[in-house]
């Protein structure tokens, strides 16, 4: 069993790095996920020491040199825009390592953390070609998925990481589904975060997070480079006409299994003609 701690991530950045988001177990209701998003210029760098956290670094855009203190990977990253709609490189680093990221070509990175305790896991370069790619949905519920760490991956202990593209006027994470009950094999408990980007950048999406009893029921207007936390509940996304949506999901929980439960009031749309 993972011993959950609430100590903030200690890190160092240079003046060529801008922190966009820093979600921790101390400043959010999450227990299994922490995250940082950085914009980096060439020459910028980031350092941290992993203690009780495993980490997946996703090169959203740009190119980077990434080290765990022993192994080093050069030229990580393949895109200038996430809307090239092709997979990118990522690096997984297990607990107890010293992490250094140096930017070779300007871009953005997202750091996906989860508490873990398995020190036998290996630092791994997840190449763009290693992502599995799939199309999901039909009608106005279509999206393109890049699986970086799915629940079948043996690389990470807790982390699941996936990129999703939703075309204009389409819905995603739909029909509304949840995974907030530890009741396997019917449903797994996984917290989740969404990091959103829009094309063009002045676009927006709507995201609703709600529970069956409606004690949590929030509908948010989400803009480019914003994040949404989903500690529990259903979490559909609606993309406005004229704008394409992208999001990166981080999921983690006590078991690395993705078994979700659809909102029964809307599940009928799956089997319509």
C-alpha cells in the first residue's frame, strides 16, 4: 500500500522557464496525482528530487534533454504544436531519482506525478512510435486518442497518461462516465486531471464535473492552457464550433485499472443507430 504524503514538490527552475500550473496533494483535494506544466525557452532548465513520487514527463512541444541522474535522453520531443495530431515522446522516471530537464528547443512540458514505492522500476523513454493510437466514438462524439501509459502498460506503478483530440462541435469523455468507486471488477477508483489546449487559442470548451447526488455539480468554461481537477464524479467535455480541443489526462488511484461507469441516464447514445 502506498503511504500517501502531503509534502509539496521541491524544485528549481531557471529564468527561461515559466510555471503555468502546480497541482499538489497539499493544494488540491487529490491524493494520487500531482502535476506541473512549464513553458520553457531554449537553455531553460528544471531540477527536482523524486522521493515518494513516480513521474511521467510528456514533451507537449519543443525538444528536451532529460536525465534521472544516471541515464540521459537527448532530443526528446517531436512537435511544434499539439495540433499536429501526432504522438510525442515521453520519459518515465521511478521514485528516488534526481530529475533534470534542459530545454533544447522552446516548447511546453507537463510533469505527471503519482505517489509510488516501487524502486525496482526502470527509467524509460516512451518514444512517439510506442504510443498506441485509436479512434473512439461516432456522430458528434468522435475523438482521437494517443495512449502514453494505459492500464496495460508495465512501465508505471500507478500513472495512466493519455492525450485526446476532439474536433469542433463534438463531445468527449461522453457519455458521461466516472471512476470514483473502488469496486472492481465493476468500477475502479481513479482521480483525474485534464490539461486543455484549443485551436485557435482563443477558443474554449465546457466541462462539467458532477456526482449522482449533485453535491458536486460544476460546469466550467475552460480556456487554452487551463487545467481541470476531477477528484470524483462524471466529467464530460463539450467543444465549441470553430475550435478543436486537445487535452492530456493524468489518472491514478490505488490500482492501475481503468474500469468506468457510465451515467445510466445518457448511456443509451452508445447503441443508437
